[in-house]
C-alpha cells in the first residue's frame, strides 16, 4: 500500500489549503491516480486497522439498491449515521437539545459530546424499531445504490446499470461501455451527500477483470482506504460472477485532500511501515452477487498496525 502513503505525502508536500463545505478546512491536490494489481493481494490499508466488515456491509447495501440506513444499523455499521441524523435534528419533528454544528461541537466540548451521543443513540433506536420514523429519517435520498440499481429515466422507468453491465461482461466482454454512474444531476438536490465516487468502468483483457473508479472528492485519511477496499472488493465479486480472474483496480481522483483536523493522524500513519497484504475468499455457493451476504466474504491474513481515530466532517 505504498501507493496510498505516497498520495498522503504528495498532499502534505504539494497541497493547497482551502476551506470546504463542512467548515473544517483541507489541504489538497487535484488530479491524481493510484494503481493496484489485485493479483498481488487485497489492497486493504495496513498502516492502520481498517474495519473490513463495515466495507462489506456498505457494499452489500449498495448492491441491494438500498438508500436507508436501517440495513447498515442492523449490521452494526454507523458510517452513514451523521447525514441521516442531521436531517432529523434539523427537522420540525425534533424537540431535543440544540444540535447545530454537532460534528465540530462534539469534538470541542465534552459536555456537548455526551448530549450528542445520547441523541444519536435515540435516533438509531428509532430507525431500527419505528418503521415510519425509519422511512422518513433513515432515508438518504437517491444515493449510490439507487443510482446503480434503479436509475430513474425521463420516461418514468428505471435502469439497473450494474445488472446490465454484468450481463454485458458475460456476453460482450470487450465492450468499451462497461460503465456505471452514480452522478445523476437531477437527483443531486435530494441526496444527503452527492456521490464522491461518481462513476466506474470495467475492462476485460486476458481473462482478467479490471476496474477504474473516478472519484470527484476524496477524504484521504478516513474515506479513501474504504473506497480502495470497496471497489477492489466489487471487482472481485463481479469477476467471480463472470468467471474471470481479477486484474487491476485503478483509482482516479479529482479533489483529493486531508482535513485540517486529520493532520496529526496522517503524520502518525506515515511513521509506520506497510505490512503484507491480506487476501479475499468468496464462498463458492454464491450464484449472484445480488444475493450475497456479509458472511459469504472472508478476509484472510490481515495483520495491520493499530487503528487511528479521527472525526468525520459532516
């Protein structure tokens, strides 16, 4: 994973400082690319522990075409909570303590953090137990999974982009149209967060499946390790269903940045040496990736350095 560490160094050395939507501030560069040979191991960052089960359950959430956090919470996955929580605490239905700018305030004020954590606990419980509440406040809008599996057309129909692409890989593997897009301009206003990983393209050569992702915006410390592993896993899954070996994962960025409150964590990570990459095993009884479960994906040989915590910018 030296490619990832080199990207971190590049940003620290060459990045420009900018303010951002969250008010946190970033240091970033524009237009970078990393390449990973998936034959050499599964590209899960080893200079800190990355929670692989969260990556798996999020990807399965995408594959289901789901956009409600209830499925994620059922799998102890909290990575999308803040965006749904924000919708609730800014609504007329919310009558708890003021949660304005809860992300930054929770970092700076211990007393407020306790209030925030209690309100988040209530929110999660209601999403899990109250169908009506979950329908309204667990919903993130037409985010990734909806665009992948049910892109809305002007004729009122839907396109299952991912299913169509898999069919094309099986029937016309040399097609140059093996593309799935999550960036639907008409739906952007209704999304809790416009897609950061906006489109991906598959490529078949010599019996191997490769994937290139274009990511418009990348949070290098927290988000990018997830993105690398998620799309590498997607490549493994699609290759498995199509009877192919894996080739490369190519990760192309627009704005790629480090948040100002992640600088210490990045510097700490750069003091660590990468360890050998793990491998992936998929249970052989799977006929379709759209039927896969978290338990069907096995990570083997992962021995990373300890985790490094950092706040999420919302």
